[in-house]
């Protein structure tokens, strides 16, 4: 988005506010991107309780299809 596109439609005060808002949005985006770390592919991800239940029933009764709804 280029601020010059709005220069004819907005007052100077509105343009200044728009620049400030865009700068803050850019800072927030950069901060969030820096904080998110990728999980190593070798790390084990725990199952949800529902997934663990399905696994357990599969181990006990085999692949019967009884859990398919």
C-alpha cells in the first residue's frame, strides 16, 4: 500500500495518522515474526486426548471401523 495513493483524498493530519498506523502495523508484524520459532522436525508432538483414545482402541480391538461415524 502506497501512501501517495491517498494524498489527494486525505488531509495532512489524516495522512500523518495513516503513516503512524502503518508503521505500527509493520513493527507488530516484524516482532511477531521474530518470536515464532519453528519446531525441529525430530521433535515428537504429543497426541490430543481424542487421538490417544482412538490409538488405544485401535491397539485393543484392531481396525474394526467401529469408531467411524
